[in-house]
C-alpha cells in the first residue's frame, strides 16, 4: 500500500478523521519506566525507542483517550505504526489495559484503530504476555455489556489482530489493508496474498465490512448508535406485510404462495423496516452464507434492532453460526432481535455436513433459547422444518398470509409415506401448515396482513 494512503495515516490523524471538531482528550497511564534497554537488556533498544519517538512524536505505539464520533462519546485507542511497527511491549500493554479500564469505568464503547505488526521481540515473553492482559481487559468490558469496535488499518497482523482486532464485536477494515495473523515476513512463500488482505478476510467471514476512509466516520457513528450502551429497550415491532396475499384455502395453495418467486423476500422487508442497516458478515470460522442476512439496524425513530433474515434459500452452517453470533451480541448489549424466517430447510449437501450443519443448527436454537432480550419472529415465506424453527422465537412467532410452516415439505412427506405425487396436496392438508392452521395450533400468535 502506498505510503500516502489514508490507511497509513498516523494514529492522531486517524483519530482526527473520526472526531473532527469534537476533539479528543488524551489520557496516559501511570508511569512505570522500563529498565535500561528493556526487560531483556536488549542492546540498542533504548536507542531504537528514542529514534521512534523522534520520528513520530509519540512516547509509545498506542495513543488513547476519550472523544466524540458523530454524536457519540467513546474511548478511542489508536496504534502508531511508525513507532516500532506499532508493536506491543509492556508499556503498550499499560496503555491498552488503561484504555479498556477507562471505557469500563465511564461505561463507554471502545473504538480501536489498529495498525500493528504484533508483539515486540526486543521485550521477549514480557511483550508476548501483554496479549493476555488485553484479552482479560476485553473480557471485563464484554461482561459489562459494553461494545467493542475495531477498525483494522494497514497492516494489522500478529497478536494485535488476534486480540484487539479480531476480538472486537464488530470489525471494519480499510480497503487494501494487510490483515492476518501471519505477517508478510513469516508466512509461507507461496501463500496467496489475497488471504491476508482486508478483502480476503471479508470473503472468509472474518471482517464485517470494508469501509473507505471517507465513509468511516459516518459508518462508525451509526454503529455506535446501534450498539449502545442503551437503557431498557422495547421489543422489536412487527414488520408490515409486503404483499396483499389472501389466506390460502388449501395446504397446496399455501405452499405455492410461499414458493412464488414474485413474493417479497427478506430484502424488501428489511428495506421497509430500517432507516439504516449495518450488516454483520460471516461466522468467524471461515465462512459466510449469502442466503442469510445479519446485522443491526436503526429504525426511523432511532430504535436499534438486531436482525437475522433468511432469504429463501437453504441455510448453510455458516449462516446459522452468523445468526447465533448476532443474537448473542444483541443479547449482551440489550438490543431487541427480529428474525425473518424463509427457507425450504437447512442445506443438506455433503459440504454442509462436513461444515457441521447439526452443531450449527443446535447453536442457533441455543442462542434463541438463551436470549434475555425479546426476540420477535415473522415467517415471510417457507418455514421448512428445523432449519427454519432454529431461528423462530418460542411464543412470539407471527406469520404472513403467503407463508407456511411444516415439520417436513409435503412432497417429502408423501414420498416417505409411499404416496403417489397426486396425493401431495392431500398430504399438505394433513400437515396443517397454512397460516390459519398455525394460528389455531398455537404456533403463531398472529397473521400479519
């Protein structure tokens, strides 16, 4: 990446890009000087630190303090890559721990602007163990229900990526940034460079969005509004029905209506429901499912709602893991959840089995069951067996007139019962899968029309 790229801006330039005229108040931890040439007595280390300070004007590789992004107060920490490659030493650990503690004490979200090559080798194991300090501080912030957002700049590698970066609730990346655990000098010579880029990490489900510098302040303002911290929030309102479909007379009609390609899908419902949408991308295990949309959104009245929406395709294991991740994050932050159910069922191909379909579905069931925040579900199309039920809220599921829900697709039920295809319609009737059947059976609370 060129040296004049915005991704290579200094720590203070990056902070100023976000806080603007609102300003930034720097904090410093109590002074605990290092011994001469550091804890290992590494010859020339003091001189290297002095040169880095002269070159950057900084005392260490991290700057932190309080500021306002948009209209939201937060704690910001920014790595200065020009100071020994943004590496983490003991004094860096002091500053990182103090930044997390500041966010905890003031109950503010933490915004980390990361650019680091990892642990500082001149401090050996003393440097490496700073990662444990960061992990512990992050855990305390998480337990307190406070959000953590990371913006990964160029480069973000090593332990800094594996703690401050990838450990955040939301990870945004600057275009073209080098992002990965292995830095350029330690990865295999024949490694695909795309895998170590912001765009490659997004494709692998490790980054939520790649955001140009000019759009970063606006995106972060929305994210800070959505994630809080908040007081008590009401349940997510039910979306409006997006079609004028009438109730079906038969089970066959219900299935046909739900499978009609002209029926409104999740994208139409979400566009109508939210003024601002902030996608969460990927399962953090190397996968992403384009048929399942997750994230947080802001309604016209400012109410934040987390959403999980199936798009009418078989949901893959990565989709269920991303859904569970979203629901658990919303639960920890006290944000209500809306799920839109629309799938013929879970993906059942060999690749899905190898990717852990059963475990992923089980985890989605658990995330919904564990949630303390209200979860609201609207079935907008096909409710295909357990792959759909995993994302449905017990006792708070609603259905549209052009939807159905069934323990099994009627065609498969007829085949299992060794009935001819001509009896599929009768089988659909027996399954009682129509919206009005679901209401009568007590599964659905209402029919949204």
